[in-house]
């Protein structure tokens, strides 16, 4: 990745996966990096995610295109050793439980195939050959071959270790230091820090710094972890993702509240079951009603789960936007400020790719990936400010 010849000092706000990736690519380019975290690395949405590096789940258009590029980057990072043993390639199985869902996964298959993603339509009998025990409600499926999985906090740890970047923990940024229309640093709980440019990658914490309270929307997602179904290795060849999950991803309604089934076989032999999408909730509490609804759907789709015990429930809060797209790009009016936030539930998938783009922007280099659709400029009418 080519950067400008002068080596800038860049402050990165937020030590989740996007901030860690930004710091990694800045460090690799020779820039000086100060990584600030209000809590601890991965304490936000990154540490409470399902780990899906999924093209299969994305809505057609910008998000599907970016997911393909992000997945390919994960593959390269695994091959070069950076994320070896952290990223695992695997297929995703989209499943349909009534005729309308059958139509939806067929449409998704056509969209994926048009981009060159290998897909295989599966009848119920063909699904049963691969995953005996599927519930009677499952009518058909679609195997999307080249998806993957990575645990968010492991990605963060590896990227920071490879970059030799040590985040400043418990260092909350109170405001940006702006002089003459340019951001020159930040005011923190530990004092003032100056730099050549600043990248805000703080998830929901970005709202207060950037005046994005009307743009960034909290969305809670509840998840379930079971005990081990196998001694080691995943208990299924890939995750089961309901067509209703696709439908939920395609809507940008700011008041969305739904439960969409994912049964994810983890490398530990456990299952992760999810997930809810509850707009407006910024707490991290789980509740019996939502957990019970997820379990009912999971048991109907894959009855062998009845043999497992629930050992943990948890919730994460994701920053989503009113149009359903992340915000990545230069600030519309303030020089020296780059924004990389609003990843919704796609931060694990898109984090390394968009972190690389943010690093390039912070060094006055145009990104290698097309992020025009993610530009903060589209919200300029909402008076984004620092």
C-alpha cells in the first residue's frame, strides 16, 4: 500500500477492529500511531459479535461488493501469516422455511453468482445429507462456498501485536482540537495530544465527537453460547443462516426490532445462536423473552440442539446509520479528520478493509477500495460538526 513520503503522526480513536486495522496499516506504512481507547481494546461491539466474515448475508450493491473485497483481504492476511490461525474459511448455508424464503434465497443466489461467488442450490434432501437432523420446517438451502469466520478480539490482538502498537487504555477523548478549520489533535481525560491527522473509529462513541447523534443509531443484538457438542472443531460444516436474516439485513428502517436465526458452529465445538436486531437499545442486557424466541427458532431448524446447554448469553450494541451504510471518508468541512464508523453488524467482516482505507485517507492517499458510497458528505445536510 503506497503512502505519501512524509511520515505523519496519526491519532486513532477507538481500539475496536476498525481502529486496530487502521493502526496496523498506518504502522506498516511507517506512520507514527497513537491509539486511544476509552475503555479497553474490543470492549465495544467488536468483543460482542458473532465473527462472521460473510458475503452470503450482505444485501446486493455496495455492501456485497465490499464484503467480497473484505473477505479476500482476510484470506491474504491469513496466507501471509498476519491472521493465520485467526481467520477460518468455511461455507455459509442459507436456509428457507417457507415458500417466500425459498424465493429470497434464490434471488440472493442469483445476486451472488452475478458477482462470481460460487453458490450451490440445495434441496431439503441434499441439505440433510450434509447436516442430518435438520428440522421439518427447513425446505431448501443455498451453500455459499467462500465465507469465513474470525473472532473479533483475536483479530484486534493480532493486528496490534503485528503493528507493535500499544493502545492507551482508559483514555477518553473529550473533544477534537480544531484550529482554523483543521483538526490538530484531541483533548483527552489524560491531557492534550497533537497530531497531523485524526481518525475517529469509535463506533457509537463517534456520535458525540462528530455531532452524529441524529445519524448514528444504537442497535442491540443478543446472542447465545452453548456448551460443546464436539470435543474440538465445529459440529456442522458451516453456519445455518435463515432467509429472515437476509431480509433483516436488507431493511434500513431505523426502528427495526426483529429476531433472525443464525446457528453458528464454533471452532471450540460450541454453538453460537443469534441474533436479535433491536434499534434504539444501547444497553448490553439480555432478556428472557428474546433469548427464548431465538432458542425456539433454533430448535425448530436444528432439533439436535436440544442436547446442548446454554452456558452464556450476551449482547452487543452496534452503531448503525439511517441509510444502512457505514460512514468512511474525510470529514466534509474539517481538514485532517477521517471518519470510519457505523459498521452495524458488519464490523468484523469489513473492519480490516475499511481500516486500510481510513489509514490511506489519513496519509492523504486515495484508498485502493471504492468507498464513495460511504462518504460522510451524504450527511452534510445534517450539519456534521466537531
